[in-house]
């Protein structure tokens, strides 16, 4: 299967007391939207398109952020918080 990974953050650079609620709702919204899009694809293109899935990893804690320079500059997050969320996502069950 083809996979891709995205990271979403709340509370940077300004902390938010309800950061966990914000991220849990965002993850749930993503799951719901994927279900909606998958149903539309199946209706339009057939059953072969129903295998789309999403896995989510959530964790809360300190993080370090910065811009990595090189051929293509990009914003990057570092730290145990990010690593733990990534491990939770990669070991989670889809949908």
C-alpha cells in the first residue's frame, strides 16, 4: 500500500489550554471527511476505491521547531513528543 504522513500541531508558538481537545476534534474531523470522500469515490468510480484509510497518533508535550535549510527549506518539529505521536500513528489500526 502507498502511505503518506502529515503532522498537525496546536499550541505553537502560543500554548493553548485546550490543545488536546482541539487535536482530538481535528483528528475526528479528518476521519469523518475521509469517510465522506471515500463514499463519493466509490459511488463515482466503483468499489476499487474503497480501500482508503487513515491512522492517527496523538501526543501532548514539549516540542522544538525550526526551519531546515538545504535544497528545499522546510519547517520541522523535533522531540520525544513528535516521536511518540509518530510511533502511535505507525502502529495504530486504520480508521
